[in-house]
């Protein structure tokens, strides 16, 4: 069991099933990272189709970036909602949330 903090900042024990789900989710992010890398590397195999090569690189990079935000959330590393919003939407949709 791991120790987490509740909304009041007090230490509480995480339920074993919560920790198991968290660990499974982290394993998913590792798999997603490998897929992102594979998609990006596939671009090296494309011969003569610059458009398709560029799309593969863009998709791989985007998957990697979004997965990083998911990992940051699951690891509780202090990434803010504003930072996550900016990584997901860039400048296309302004962040209108509460505290960053």
C-alpha cells in the first residue's frame, strides 16, 4: 500500500486495488510510449512519400507528448492542469480553468 494525501493534505493509505489499477495504467503508458516510438521509426522506412513520412512523424510525436502528460498525472509529479491543457490543445483553446 502507498501513502497519498487527501484534499486537506493529510496522509492516507491508498487502497490496494487503487494501487493495482494505477500500476496497470502506468504499464499502459509504457506500451503507448513504445507504440509512439514505433510509429515515428516507421517514417524512416517510408520511401519517397514525404507526406506520409511527415504524418507518421507527427503522429508519433503527438502520441509521445500526450502519453507524457498521462504519465505525469499518474506519477503525481506536480504537473498543473494548465500545463496539461496547453500540451493537449496548444494555443487553439485557451485555458479557462481555476488555479493553475
